[in-house]
């Protein structure tokens, strides 16, 4: 909720991102929401946050105390303010509370939920991420029977990338003395795509006429 | 008709009487009779007349007025003429995007005639943009989205959707 520490770069960056496509903190006119966030800043944002700076200059030019709206806690503004903190602010506004005791229970439940959520996130962070891998078999076709298949294979195997391991290969006769090369490789899905492989291999245009994906299996 | 919608917006925004505006049958040029009995003709001229005749004082300094005037000219010479065989749309949008980088409104810190005129002039152009293009001209989009929320300014024009997606950034 909110923008975090608006006196530090992290908070300013959040504010800057938020204001990239907005002119005001809330709605489409200047309000006390702008005033609250404005006062939380220590001064004009540096030029590397152009959206925040534009908003700052605009708000600075207005009569901030005459702006409409009600001041809320600064945490109520920002990207995900629609959720819990918005409700909390709404509760504060009520003069007469029918369910006073329930409110405390709610807060307890909320605290429990937060603790559980925190524990979950910690657990998740410790767990090593599973790396998705795929086994790809490709078919590389030469131009004619005079293409040096050994040289072709060497070229293909020279393609190197992080997360790419070449496997076994064999030559399969097509006819008229022409062979095609079938070669398998294991890739990490996040790091290497089939488009990349095809592009890299077709770069050896002296040898390679075309590349096809014969099989694609998740490991 | 586009021209009329725009003048109604100007008249309502500045709270000026719209009644006297007539449109010529030949080419739909608007004209209006001023208080001292003279006729003024032409879209920009009538709009300027309405903005000054209204109850809402624009409160602009001479410099600001000159800036507004420059944007009205920009609208007539650049925005209205971009498209197929004129100035490329992307060039106009790029210029406006750069200008709006550090501004909320075109001139001063509140909407002026320049904002109304450019909003109405750009509506047709922006309505044809894809979400990705709107994201590319994010400052124009932000300004446009802010202006179009005012129903007085928007009148019968369609509310255009803007949505940022992390896909494009």
C-alpha cells in the first residue's frame, strides 16, 4: 500500500510509475490526496523521475489548502490502495460503530492472515525455483549432396548459449545421396527458445537450407 | 457535426451564451454576432469570442494568451492536416508527447481553450490508435484521459479507453 518511503528513491520511483499515466493521485482533479502526498515529499523530486516532478510542479502551483476532498492517511493512496487500507480508512470515518467488538476480531484475523502470508512468502523464497527444461530434436537440411555434413554438424554445435546443451546426432538419408542431420539438444525454457535456435542455425547459410523442429518434449 | 460539438463545449466551459452561433450552408463555417453588432466568422475566431464573452474569466497573462493562440494555430495547421498525404500522425503525436512530458495542461495549470481545441482535434486521431500506440505516447494519453473525464469538455464525443499494460513497457 502507499508508495513506501517518499523521501527515498524507492518511494519516489513508485510514485513516478504511478503518475506515468495519471495527472493526479486520485481521480481526475486535484484534491487533498495530492496535498497529503505532496507534503510527504522532502522537496522537488530529482529529474530522473519526470512524472513525479511534473506532478510536483503542477501541485505546487495550486492553492493546496483550498483543494477539495478529505485528507486520508498517506498509506491509503497508491497502486493497491483499493484493498485493506481503504476499508480501514472507511472504518475510521464512521462515528457510530455497531460492531465494535467485531472490529477487533477482524483486526486479529487480519494480523493472523498477514503473519501466515509472511511465513508463506519466506518459505517460498527459500525453496529453489524449479527449472523447466525441454528436449528438442531438430532436423537440419543441407543444400545438396555436396554439402560437407561434418562441417555442418560442427557449425550447428558451435551455437552456444546459456542453458543450451547439445546431445546426440545422426545422419538420415533422404535420397539421391543427400543426408539430413538430426540433432537433439536440451534447453532451459526460460533461457533458450526454438526461434533463437532456428535463427542461429540458419545463419550458416553456406551449409543449411532449412531447419525443422522434429520433436519437442518437456523434461 | 464536429465543429458544433466543439463550440458548444467551449461555450459551456466558459459559460457563454451559445445561442447566436450560426453555420453557413456553403461550408459549415460558424459565425456569431458580437455585442457591438459585428459578425465574427471562423471556427477559431468564434471559439475565442465565446471564451472571452463567458462569465468564467480565463485569468491569463498576455504571455499565456499568446501561448494559447499558438496552440490554436498548431491545431489548425498541424493536427487538422495530418493523415494520409499530409504531415505524418506520428510526428504530431511525438511533438505533443514531448511537450506534455512535464505538463498537466497545455498552458498554465488549468484547462484553457488550447486544451479544449486540441482535445477535440485529436479525438479522431487518438480513437484510431491501438493500446500499444497509446502507451508509446503516454504523456498525450495521460493528458487526453484527464481532459475527457470532464463532461463539459467532452460533450457527445466518445469516452476513449486507456489502459496501461506491462506488456508494452
